[in-house]
């Protein structure tokens, strides 16, 4: 009877730990993303708006929505594709589709660009860009094919560079809190 109770307790404890682990109990992080000094970690967390706040810090309750004007990738993509007419720009679905565009010199060739956002973070795998080209002979017998991947890579790099610039500009506008205003636990009396 006693052995059975111990077995049940161990089984329940292991099931609880497995369930907690699958819910995000343990999230591995890279040590290079966080400074080793506690004061700098506190500073970074305060600048990013993380941490403990008393009484809600007078913020309105509700969700935290990231609109298109604050998403650097979205803004950069629209800026880079500004010369082309847009067929669809769906921020909620994370998709920008341009209309067929041709240079005035080459009336029988057109291109169409599709940009799909996989994440809001500025990184190389955040965008899926597809460029289609269409060749027509007198607006008849049009042939549509996926374009050269080199163009897609150049567009991706241009968008990522512009988004990084927007992010850097935004972070430079945030006031940094001086470290001497942060009270460490040993400083409290």
C-alpha cells in the first residue's frame, strides 16, 4: 500500500513536470544576448519595458497591438516597393502583392512581386519574397515564370537594411535611464 502511494506520487509529479515543460516552463536562451553584469541586465530590461511594475504604472489595460506604422519590416517593404502599384497590402495576413509593372523601355516584359512576412523580427528568414516575370508578344501569348532568385535576394537585403535603419532610429529616440537611478537590493535600507 505504501509502495503504491509512492508510485502514484512519483507518476503524478513527473506528469506535472512534463506538462509544465511543454507549456514553456523552460526556454533556452543564448548567453550572448544578455550582459553578465546585473546592472546592465536591469538597464536593458527597463529600456525594453520589461520587469515588475507597481499598480500597473498608470497604463491603460488592454492588449499590446503592433500596428503597421511601428513594424519596421512592413514600413521598409512598402518604402522599397514604393515605385510599384500595389494589388494587395494585408498587414494582418502579412502579405504585400504588387501589380504587374513594366519599365517604359520594355513594354513586353513585366514583373510582379509578392512579399510574405513570416515574423515581425528583423532577420534573414523573416521574409519570403517571390518575383514573377511575364513576357508577352503584343499582349498575346504571355509567358509567366518565377524570376531570377538574385533579384529576390537583392530585394530582401534592401528591405532588411532599411528595416534595421528604422529600428536603430527608433531605439536611439528612447531615453536611456541612467544606471545611478536603479537601486540594487544591497542599496536598500
